[in-house]
């Protein structure tokens, strides 16, 4: 049961609840399940509870993990590791506006 | 910053990205023979433990993109599929006796083995059609708000894994639950079931599982380190993985690397944009304060030690089983005749191995529990698996 939905925090309504926008204009009252939640945070909601916040830095870490796997496999199979990674990283960072 | 931009960027990188898919797949094809040599096996079996990963795998046709030697098998990661029939039967009885029942939409359609009053009521949907007060809710907070307002004796059917547990625990811990709302816990823990499945594959003499795509959102709560028993005790690579197609194929690549290098010491974390090694401490604290770990029954499988959560004694006034004198009974086989849901749940059979699949058992009229939820392997294969079938036939024709 891992169905998580991205959302943006619209308001913090009490010590346990917030209102989120599921990025489609659909607003929903949910339980706050993370520390230090702020209005505007981008979050993952699962079954009505915020289970995680997401930042651009986290997304870049995720991209770097995949780039590292591409590099390691290229080294194992005798390919040009830098070339294998460069194309992907350029594309990903362009999408992120970095 | 435009906050609606980040989800679109994530989709562009991890979903709609043929360049990255080609790059990762090309490397998977190169490293697969090396990993096979290392394992001295002609097939590499990789299991997912999350119904959402099965959805991603089948929906995007990932099985047909990777080498045929890699077998991706679904695992026990669907809470609706494993909720014992006896729990639903108990809830149906309470609904028919006049309690207002709150439930998630999937549970509403779940068929039972034994029916209330002989052949009459075999699901909460049927109970509702017979005027029982069954309310479908999106979350526990919706039930809490409604119960506060209507003051009627009510019960929440609390299914789910570690991901759902905080939605209950936080509201209990902060005293937000009204006393007219009882809680029927059917919560399950994923790691004990994963270990059970791994041992089963090993003991049955079938091809052992050589890698695990570990659940991304369960691990967001319990931490990637919770899966370290797989690499440490069983020498099986485990990668906590996100739910976009690039996440899944990147994790397959990582598993193959770990097999080839034999560097299998701890759980790897691919889903870095959401999960961490330690997990969500805020949620963990709430769960530990409200629930206690218990032995639990998994539908079609039986009792798995320390695989469930029940309310602690200090919350017993909310405990539906305790307050209503519902006794746990020894497990009796609880799948309908010919249903292979237990084998599918444990990765011992594919949905298409079941004689009922898409015959007597369809998404419109499920015969077994794996056909009900969007995370049940049979339901996923029924909705999105036909492409694979067509490709198989085309292969044969060629």
C-alpha cells in the first residue's frame, strides 16, 4: 500500500491537520505526519497523512544516484563512464533549471 | 518559486524520459550476463514487495523492456489482499447489527469466504445494499470528523501497512478521536512477510530470490535500514525504490551490479527524493506510542509472527475487538475454491496461472482478494497485463 500522491501545503489548520492542494485544484484536509511543516511545502500524502516533504535538493540527490549507477556499470563493462553519465546529467539538470 | 513545477519536473526526469530509459536499459543488457555468470543461474529472480511497484512494472510494460533472463515477480505488498476474511466477516456482522462502518473503497468490495446469514451478505458492498450504514472514506481523519458530528456508534475498519499506521496513530496520540468511534485494527507489517516469502522460495527448492525492490513509501516511514536483514542475513541485494518507471529500472540495474560485485552489505536507497535510511521519526514515535506489535494472520497464508499492530492497552476504550468481545479464532483457510491468491501474494505463481483469472474472477466481479485493489497483482494484470499477452502471442507467431 504505497500509493502516495504529491501535493502542496495550502494552510496549517491545527496541531495535527493541514490543507493540501493535490496540484489539480483539489483541496483536502490531511493529518500532519512530518516535523516542521510549512505553508508552500511540497509533500507526499498517503491515505490522508503527509508522510514526507520533497525538495529540489532531494530530487537532485535521486538523479545523482541514478547517474552513479550508470557510471559504475560503464566502468564494469569497459565503456566511457564520463560520456555515459554526461548526457543524462545535462538533460536532467536542464529539466530542473539548474 | 512555482511549487507546481517540481512535480512536473519529477515526471519529466523519472517518467517521460526515453533517453534515460534507453541508457539504463542498455546497461542492464550489458551487465545481466555478468550477473548470471556470478550467480551460476540461467534466470535472475527479482521480487517487488509493493503493489504500486507491480502497477508501475505492468502498466509501463517493464517486463518486456528488460532481458528475458530477469524474472520480475510480485510480492505480498497489498494490504487489501492479505486482510483475513474473518475480519471482514466480523465487520459485516457489526454493520448489519447497526454500527456505522467507515472503510476505504477497496475494502468495501472485498469478498468474504463465509457469508452473514448463509448466502446473503458476502461483502460490505452487499451489506450497504441491504441498508447497513457503510461509509467509504478517503482517510481516518474524515471518519473522525464525521463521527464527531453524528455521534452514532461507529467503527473504523483499520487496514494498511506501516505507511497508513501514522494516519491512525497521530490522531489517537493527540486525543482527537471521539469515544463513539471504535477502531478495528487489521494493520500489517511488511518486513516479516518479506522474510516469510524469501524463506519460502528458498525452502521450496524453486529459483531463490536474487534481489528485492523494496517499498518506497513504507520505507519512508520505517527507513531503508529496516530492510538490512536482506543483505546482511540472506545476502540478497535490496533497493528502496520510487514509483516511476526510471526508478524501477534504475533499481534493477543497481541489484544486478550488487550481484556482480558481490558488494551486498546494506540496503541501497534509490528513492532519495522521498525516503531516508532512518525513516520518519515523527511518524515512528506516534506508531510506537499507540500500537503494539502482535502476531497476525495473512489471508490465504496463515499466521506470521510479529507481523501485525494492535492498539496498546491505554487505548483499549477504542479497541473494537476488546469493547465488543470479538475473540481471535485460529486461522482457517480463507480463500474461495480454486483461488490462487496466496501463491500470487507470495510470488509462487503469476495471476495468469490461476484458473479463475479473467474467467470467474474479474475486476468488475472479483472472486479472490487479489482482484479487488489497484495494488493487487491480479487486478493490475487484469487491467494492464493484456499488452504482455499480446506481445507473447506476437513472439510465438514470429
